[in-house]
């Protein structure tokens, strides 16, 4: 849709569209309430500003909308559309890499209480595995910040896909 169309959506529809970009109801409502936007850059700046103010609960809400990296069965089912687009390289990885991603992500989740979040766009499964290996021993507070930063990048990409920039 075009930005002008987005600006004129009923609030419930705008919130729903934004919720598809970031699985956090509070964030989606706050960004929607800031309409109208003069440009996509204004929308992105607002989205980022609101995200930077997110509480831990809101960050964890956003994380809950992601498929676990390396969870092939989940990618093939519930999250098939978007996750396959965003994590498509995982489906092409070797079984060994997929199993390592899945196992290490489960360990990461046990340690931190949330799944490993990475902006997977353009990254191979091997790159994501190296990132997970590099971050697995970080303290939870650091990983909450790392994940929130990655979520911000994911949201930016999803907003770009939502709004035509012609």
C-alpha cells in the first residue's frame, strides 16, 4: 500500500498492519496514533523512536512473534509465509547446520527466557549459527538489548515491504 493509503486506514487496520511488522500491540498502537506521516522516513523514525522506549515486556511480546531460527517444522507450518522469506536460507542449509542452530537456540532460550533474535535477511544459516555461537554466553541483559536491536532492523525491513516507496 502507499503511505497515503496507510495514513487514512481506520485505526484498527493500521494497528493490524503495524502489528504484522512488529508483534507488539503497544508499539503498533503508538505508531498508528502518530499518523499521518509525511514520508516513509517519518514513519520509520517514529517506529524507531517508539521501539527505543519499549519495556522489557513489550520487547518480549515482539520476540514471541518469531519462529525459532532452525526450527524447520515451525517454518513449514505456522510461520511459513514470512519466516520462509526471512529465513529461507535455513531451508537450504545442511542438516548438521540446521540441527546445530536448533539445539543452540534451545540452549539460548533456556538461558535467557526468549529465543535468539537476528535479522536473518541476507544471512546464510552458517552466518546465523556463528552469530548465535558468538552471543550465547552474553548476559541476559545484553542479549535483551541485542535482540531488541535486531528486532528494530527486522521491523524496518517489514515496514519497507508494507509501504510502497514509489
